[in-house]
C-alpha cells in the first residue's frame, strides 16, 4: 500500500485501467467479507435467540465506519509526518475530485478500499463478547475505538512516516492493523463484560453450522481482495499474494482437521472452517513478502497455535471469548506477523529484506510491532470499556440475556422459537 500512499500526495501518476478495475473488484470483495461473510460466520456460531443481534451489529458498524472514514478517518490515517497520527487536512475529503489520483488508480477507489478495512476491523471485535453486551455499548465503543486505536495503528504501520517504519516492519495487509488490534480489544472486552450465563458449566452450541460454513466460505473468497488487493495494482505481487493466501488457508484448514482427527478421532466441520479462517489471518501480514513454502510454514504454525489457544487454553483460564476472536485473530495475527520476518527470506521463496537488514533484525522488528499493537489496543480498550460501563453499562440485564438480545435490543426474532 505504501507506494500508492506516496504517489497520492504528488498526483503525478497516470491512471492504469487494469489496476483500477482490479482494485474496484478487490474493494467489493473486502466489503463482501463483512456483509454478508463475517455476519453469517458469527451469526451461525451464536444461539438462535441472538442471531439478529450479531447481524445488526455488523450492519450498523459497516454503515457507521463508512461515514467516519469519510469525515476524518482517512485524513488522520494517511496525512502528516507525526509517527503516530495524521492531521485533519483532508477532513470531509475536501480535496477530492474525480481526477484525484493515488498511484495508478483514482483516489476515490483507494479511499473506498481502505474504508472496507475500517469496516471489518471493529466488526471482528464483537465476536469476543457476543450474546451478552448491549447494542448501545457496542456502537459507542466501536466509534471511540476506531478513533483511538484503529487509526493510530493504521498510521504507525502504513503511513510512510509511521512509527513502525523505524523498525522496517512488514505488514502487507493488516496483521497488526486489523487482526491483533481487533483481537486485543475483544480479549479485554470479553473479560470486562464477563462470561455468558452457563459458560464453562453447560454446552453453548452454535445454532446453525451451515450458516457458519457459508460465512467462512465467503471470507475465504473475499480474502483475495483483502490480501491481493493490498498490492494496489494488478501485478505480480498481487498474484503471489493471492497464491500464498490460498496455500496458507488450505494448509491451516487441513492441519486443524488432522489435529482434531488425531485428538478426538473425528474431524469437525466447525474445526476445518475455523482452521481456514486462522490460516487466512496468519498469512495476511506476510502475503506480499512470502512465497509458497513460506505460506505452508505459516499455515501449519498458525493451525497448531490457534488450536491450542482457542480449544485448550481458553478452557483452562475460563475466558469466555465467545467466538474465539483472540484465539483465531489474535494468535493467528501474532504468529503470522512474527513469521513474516522468517518467510520473507529469499531462501524460502520470499521477497527478501531491506538493504542491510538480517532475518534476526527483521523478526525483532516484527515482534516490536506486535508488542506495541497489543499494548496500544489493550490500554485503549480497557479505558473505553471502563468509561462506557460507568456511563451506561456494558452488559445486558440478566432477564434480557436469558431471553436473547434479538428481542431485548431489537424487538425482533430471527426465527419463530
């Protein structure tokens, strides 16, 4: 993305119709990941009495983030020389015309493409505290977190003046910006909201695995826009990003399936779908720098690590991360971000490192970016949840939680039950 940002400032590049056509398609694919992909993936995982609440939260976040990105989000993300945040010089897109360029594509397309990232990131968070948080609390938190965590981490990672550039950090499509950032907010949120009633005491089963598999399949397809689109061009980098995305996703799904088969004697549909998503998450930061063999390494490593956290450690520590946001997006993002420093090596088919940068230095830079993102999002999220809880309360009333958030928050039902 960085070359496009740099060119956006001088406006000197001429339009390339192939790049433009591809980026329009990629933008639609990333939006497709949230609506309907993530909405159905999460919606199938909750109980029937809460399915509409999930769909509503995804839909509302999509609309709200679209407006905020136009009003000030884009400006604060891409402008300025401050290493942590931009300025408001492009607020309300006051500079924009049909002739505005970002590299070889219209800036309008680049703005919309990045808008879809701003949409899906806060939407990922809601899975951690699904089935027991007030809709009003979700809306307020999403708005404030977008301003105080998403935009600063975006600027640090992807602005040419961002703090992560001092460490030569590689984050091609959002391992820190999207997945680790969102997962830390989800982890803090699920602990501050508290466990669902009956969690770890009785089975809380998904109400529709078919919906979840359909949603996971949509995420798989949409992720090509997410990763290959981050090349901001229809070129060889986009092609390699698409290939390694497919390889890592397939490898992680198969590895997760085999782990379950070995441990439980049977492979589950939920497991293979979760493994596919974990692989997609993990390859995201490396997708522009890894080769096929690197993608296999990331796929295997992410399956093992995500399985251990989402299926094993979650129950040891009794943390009710409802839909395994941290176990999949957090751990997958961390594994992928750190291993990016390894698989970028030319010996593994990667693109190589910057001049004078060794594998050890690159891995250390990746670790620094992960730690900063964890700390930033964790602290911001804790403060926001604390304030919101004091102001309006985070958790639905006990009776409302028992009868379901569909009725209590929206006075509607997904099914006649």
